[in-house]
């Protein structure tokens, strides 16, 4: 999209072109200027947050023609007008500070822009397809994928982690609001995408954001938990009664691992509701134990093995509540400490000791300290998981 068209659509008053030609600059992506700017491809519109033009930014502006910089008023006033002749990049001066949502607004325009290379499709659709292929593992050659991403203005260098924004249960939400009409849901998804873009632009300019079937996908470098919490706070503020959650997968070593990070984020969103987590953000690393139990539940052979191991305890219970199973789970969780286990169960240590003796009467003496200790621990947690 030509820079002059971007500026016109943004409707920013008092904009001044200090150098370059906005009608010749083709904007492909927008970034806040930072240390990684040197490796950003051509066609980048940089947003300068400093009150002065950094030396690295000045060097890039003098050498790169197909780049542009948006400068706040203090940085523009500090420039030596005589030196502007040496700049190859386009420099744009604003009459005040740069709006916090400017990056998100520019990206939105770029996503709407059509491309003659893509026929009737939009760049936004092509980017979404690329990201879906990436997070679903539908590619064989990482090099080809990188070339494809660069042609669409997506910088995947160093991307390691997936952040997923989606509904807890979209089908249920749809049925409860069906009378609103399909346009309502499409506008709602568009608003979610705007909120995500705005939040990521203010936190980290190196992220990649695209639409998702039920929200948005964010790709980034390193852990994305802080960005995830920022997005969750914005969603809570602006869409309080819409059941949308944010989840972060674990960082991976390469692009091939992003499919695993994506699945982890999806599992975390599902587990958030199961575990009754009130916060809108959940990190997969915080629910890995529950994720393991969920996977066990989907493997009948292992699930049956664990259930059978503790069936004698459940047969001996005097109520529907699995008291003896709760007891050994707490005992193992406490590392064998009677005091901590009793405190977690809110019972007296003597009561705990009585229950443990009862467990050994049923399972056999030394059962809690023998070779089946790990098996009993996992089995107790699984039985409680399925009983919840």
C-alpha cells in the first residue's frame, strides 16, 4: 500500500513530509524502531518513540530508500534541516507525540489492502493462510515458508511462541446470541482482532497477528505471557461479557515447533474452563499437569490401568466422595509430609495417619513407599480429575 494512501486514510492532521516521496514508498509492514530494525526487510514504516532521532535510525534513514520513519514533534524539531538532503528514506513529522494505537491502525489498513499478485484475495487472507499452515504444521520446507512470509511482509525470523485468543465455547455463545444475526459475530471477531493488534503494538512491535477462526493468533519471540496478560486486560475492559480467553504455548526451538506451541495454547484455553480459572489469561506451563491428565483421559488403555489400580480404595469408601483417594493424593503432593498433607486436607495429622493405615490395609503394607508410589500418585490425581 502506497505511503501517501496510508497517511490519507489515517487522517492525521498537521503531518509534514521532511524527506522522500510518500507517493513512491510502498508500505508492507509497520514496526516500532528498535535494535532489531537492521534486519527488517524493505517496505517498513518505522514508528519512532524517542524524542530524538537515534544514530541507528539516522544511519538506516540515510541508506534505505524503501523505508519510512514517523517522528514525533520533539524528534522532528531536533533535526538539522540542512542534513535532510542526505536522507534516502521518507521522514514524516507529526505535530505531537505518536498515538499509541497508530501501529495497530496502520496494520489494519495494510490487512485490508488488496494485492494484484493475489488476484481477488486480500493480503490479510493470504497472511492468515500462511499462519494457519505454520501453526498446523502444513509445510515441509522451512526455507520456502520463510520466502513466502517475506513476500507477504511477515517477519518470522526468531519466532518461537504462539499466543491464541479464542472463545471458551464459541458454539454455546453463538446459540445464546443467535438472534443477533451473523453480522454481529463477524463484527465481534473484527473487534477482537483490533484489540489484539492494539495491545501487541503497544507491547512488542516484533509480533505477527492474524485473524483466527474464533479470534486471533499471535506469533512472537520468546515467552509471550506479558503480552498475553495485556491482551486479556484489554478484552476484560472492552468485551467484559464476551467469553474470550488468551493462552500462551511454550517457546520452541524452530518454526516446526510452532505447531506444538499452538496445540498447547489451544489445550490451555480448554483447560481454563475445566479448572475454573477466573483470569482471562492462562499459560500452558501453569496447567501442564492437568494437560497430562486430559491426554490420559483420551487414551483408554492407560486410563483403565490407572482407574483399576485404585478401584479397591473406591470400593471401600463409605460415601460417594473418594476420601481415601484424596488422602493419598494429598500425601504424595506433600512429598510424604504428614503435617503439610493434613493441613491441605484440613484434618488433624492423627486422622491422616489413620486414613493412610486404612489405605495400606487395602493396597498392602508399604504400598505408599514401594515401587508403585509414582503409579499410585498419578492414579490418584487421575481419579480425582475424572470425579471433578
